[in-house]
C-alpha cells in the first residue's frame, strides 16, 4: 500500500520508510528488513494490479454475453446473476473452507451492514448496466465507466477529505464540462452513465473500507446472500407471468443463464482482491480497461450511432482522464524518488 499512496498520503508513513528507520540502527536485522519490505509490498501491489486487469477486462467484454442472452430482459438477467452467483460462492467457500469467515462476517454488525449497502449499490449498477446494453445504449454505459475514475477522485475529497492537486482539480472540472457537452448531444442528462459512475464508484469505496476485515470471496458471498431472496422472488414472479425465458428458449439459453453465476462472480472476486491491495487512485487507473473494451464492442459489434457532437463529448472526457493520468504518474514518480532516498544508508557501514 505504501508504494501506491493516496494523493495526500506522505511516503513517510510507508513500510519502506519504516524499514529504512530500522536499518539506521546499524544492525544486520535492520538491513534485512529494509531490503525485504519493498519486495513484499511490491509483490502484493503487483497481485492487486493483475487482479484488477482481470476484473475490468472481463467486465469490458460483458456486453457480448448479454447480447447472446436476448430475449431475456435486464431484470431477469440480473435476478439470474444473483441466484447462480450464490451457488457458485457456496461452492467456493466449501472448497476454500471459508465457512467460519462467512459466519464471522454475519456476526459483525459493522461488516454486515457495510456489505449489505455494497449489495444495494451493485444491484443498482447491474440493473442499470444491463438495461443500457439490452436497449442498444452500450455507448452510454461505457461513458459511465469512463467517468468513474473522476468519481473516485471526488469521493476522495468529499468522504476521505483528501486534498486535490491542481491537475486533479483540472481533470474534475473538465469532466463537468464533458457531462454538459454530452447532455447537449443526447438531448437529456446521460442518466445511465451517471448512475453507473456513482453507483460503482461508491461500491468501490465501500469495498475498500471493509477490505481489511473480509476476504474477496466472503465479501461477495455476503452480498449475494443479501440480494438472493429478492432475486429468487423476481424469478418466481417472471415465471408466473409467463415472461421468463430461462426454460422457454432451449437448452443453450438455459445453460448460458446458469453460467451467469460464474461470469458474475469471477470478476467481482478479482475486483475484491484488487480493492484490498490497492488504493482508490490506482483502481481508478485500472478502470480504463473496461470502458475502452465496452466502447469498442458498442461501435464494432453493436454498430451504435456515434454522431460528431458525441465524439466531441467523449473527447472531452478522455482529455479529463489524460490529465488525471498525467497527475497520477507524476505523483508516483515523486513518491518513488522519495522512497529511493529513504532507503539510502544514512551513513557509512556500521
């Protein structure tokens, strides 16, 4: 964590600085700790980045899966995702022998309450996203995840009371301009994009706060258990109304819907594992993977319209993200230099 700090976090509090302090005692143990700490933290950070790329890569290709699930609607798809994800999570917990951790999460009111709120946020996100893709608005859904990193920065200011650097303020300001341009382009507020951006931004923040207390599989299991009764009831209602497609579109459609448990759970487990290892700023960078893939799928596969004014709006969004990325890279370079200086021996050999 100390190797990828929050914007207002001083490198003085990083494990590397602590190891350097230990080495100043002149003992062999101190030198060993100073040499070992960066490797341990760097390994954990690398794992977090790989998990994040896996999660956002899979989410970026998710519209293709929803496309082959038609004529199932958004509500039915989300209900099936929840129910079959619960079965997959139960299998994971059994294999990993994590039932005691799950019971402990339910008994801890603070943890359970936080995860219940996370479940609500991810349900809103899933419904909005699936609705957008299944109603030929996949371009706008990709816009939501392009805006998402800017939302993460705003959450840092509003909730964590972080102080933004000038380039971060510039990125946020450009983002607001982009929303205005796109509102003009669409002829309405891009509510799908904004709902996706804020629901998932808050979801990532909540997962980050509870991350040290529960592992990724336990966290996802609690969330799906909270949503499962509502999802199961929805499936029953759809079946009684004759609008369910689970058993009426052939064996292929049936098994594809059942596979939604695995397709839903795997990237969420990856995301949970990434959120526990990385700060929100780094997660914000990794989020670019998903909307880029979604945008490409929307244009190349779904052939959605992209008029000139909409290209301009997206261009403004990408400019905001470019400014944000430049700021993050500059900050990371400064922290790396500070860590290198901190690890230099204070004097000659003891």
